[in-house]
């Protein structure tokens, strides 16, 4: 069991608290965000401390860290906080639901994997990834760092997913595809191409490449 400081004071942090309290051996002891975003001294009865100085109150030698943020700015906000936590010396936990079917042990740090995910054998998942409820991750797949799956995404077998990708609800990716860094696959899109360009957007069925970059949108 680890004593854990959770980054955030909004809905995602609230969900992290619920899952860690009801389905993990870990104890959440506090929340942290940047000082400018602290509106109340407590959140769900636990202290909220400034991220700028959190290591002075909850030293990394005694506490672990968890930062399950959203996909904001194509996951780059979560990636920044993840790196800052490492720079402060924290070790990260990952949360993997007991109600997920997980047939691999190759899952990185600071991952948030919810119920009803099926992760098949020989899958590798990097650091700082979020898999919301009900996804299928096919065998022999490789998922990079800072990736976000929403719900009911089918990633077929032997796919390679680059860092910072985002998959909308009900998206489908054909087998042996390579999804370039920063690719956004829209809700309900059916990607039949074997390769997507970095920082591209794909939508429709069959999916077509958008004329704008995923760097140019706000999600």
C-alpha cells in the first residue's frame, strides 16, 4: 500500500479518489494543484496544497503521486505535470481496475485504466496513459506515452500508437496500423489506413484526414 497525493481538484480527481478508495490498496492523503487554482483548503475532506511546494509537505521519500488529468491540449498538460512530478522526485502509482481484463504486465507509470477494458496478451502501454471504460486493445500492440482512449474504442491487433494520441468514443483502428504521434481520431471514426501522419486529425467512416492539425484545436 502507498500513501498517495493526487493532482487535481475537479471531476477527474474526484473519480480518481473514488476508484482508489474502493478498488485499490492505496490511501489518498491529499490533493495538489497550482496555487492559483486552489479555491478551497480541502477537497472531499482532504487537504489541497500548492503543487509548487507539495514536496515540502508530502516528501517523495514517504508519499507517491498520481496525476490522472484529462486530454487537454492533446495530453500535453498531463505530460507536463507528469514530468514535473518526476522532477520533484516522486514515484507514481498506476490504477488498473479489478474489473478490467488485463493480460499483460507491461503497463507504465501514472496510468488510469478503468473498468471493462480488455487488454490482450503482448500489449505494451507506456507512461501516463488513460483508458476510460470499455476499450479493446488488441494483441501485440504498442501504445506510447501520454495517450488517451475515451470509451468503446477498438484498437485491433499489432498496432503501434505514438505519443500524445487521442481516440474518441467508438473509434475503430484496423490491424497493423501505425498511428503517428499526436494523432486525433474523432468519435466514431473508422481508420482503415495503415499509417497516419503525426499531429493529424481523422474523422468519418471510412476516416479521412482533416485539413487542420491536431495542434490547432482545443480539446
